[in-house]
C-alpha cells in the first residue's frame, strides 16, 4: 500500500514538473482560427517601406510612370513599418498575398506563380547578401515578436501562363531587381520547349504556344503528368 501511494505521488510530481514544458509546445499556443482577427492586404499596394525596390509591371508602363505609381511598390519593409498600426487596430494576424515568384504583365497581386519555391525579389529589400537587406523571414520574425501571425496565401490550383519552374519550365528567370520591369531582360525563353522562333512570332501566338505546353490546346499531349486541367476551350465553372 505504501509503495503504491509513493508511486502515485511520484507520478503526480512528474506531471506537475512537466506541465510548464507541455504548455510551451506549439499546439498549446495556438487558438481556433475563427478567433483570429485577420487583416488582409495586397502587399504591393499596402505601404512602400523601401522605394529602392519599386518596379514597374511590364504592361502599361507609361501609365505607371505618369502617375508615379509603379505596381510593385509596397513590400515586406512596408508591412514591418506598419506592424504597430495593425496591432493597434486590434488584429492578431496578417493575411498577405502570395509571396512566390510571379510572371505576367500585371503580376503585382501575386496570383500568377512562376516558381513556387522562391520568394519574389520585388517584395524584398536586396538579395540577403548585405547587412540591412529585408527578407521574408525578417517580416515573420518581427510580426511574431509583436504577437502577430503571418498567414500565407498559397494558391496551388493555378499558375501564371509563363509556366512553372518545376512543373513546366518555359523560361529562365533573371531575378536581378533592376531587370524586372522589362520582359526581355528578365524572361529568357527555353528554346527547347518554346521553339527557336518564339521571340519572332506575334504576342498572341507566343501566348498560345506557352498555353499549349500546359493545357495541350494544340491537340498534342505536352503535359504528360496531367499537372494542368486540359479543358481550355468552352470551359465553364460547372466542369469538374
């Protein structure tokens, strides 16, 4: 009887000692997602924290120049600068638009993925090689330090029409910031899949050639792994 009671007391003591440790695990710090107060933003249109990384979109560049409003203007530094403001409004989490490398004429919204494995350089300050560069991890760390969560908008049901780096590589991307406003400077066609004449054909024909490699619109099976939905013509939302 005494041995049994001693064992019970020993077990209780171990539980009491372990409780503070258990309380510090990841799950114990989580709250129901429905209890979060979430601030949604299109990062590039929120706040310009670093004017040095402002970049025009390829399309309609003159309008962006005339208005002094490059589409790629807001950035991670801008979000960091406004963390106290967002917290003061009562928000506990920030839902930011996709951060992956994008590619289209107007891709500032982040929903035209070209490479799901890399953060788009236009959100960041520098390339991480110099002191003072503001990278994605710094935004996460500084938000967490203020008790604010970062929610990632991850869109996996579509890409942009320029292919995707690991699923259908149509271009090599030159990620130097100064080249991003010029499609000729940052998008180098993969002639093995797009053809050696790609740059000489009309823009509408270039689009159709890019699309065919993903959606087999030319009647040939280019997408042998079925990464993309192949119903491209007369498509509607009722299709599975």
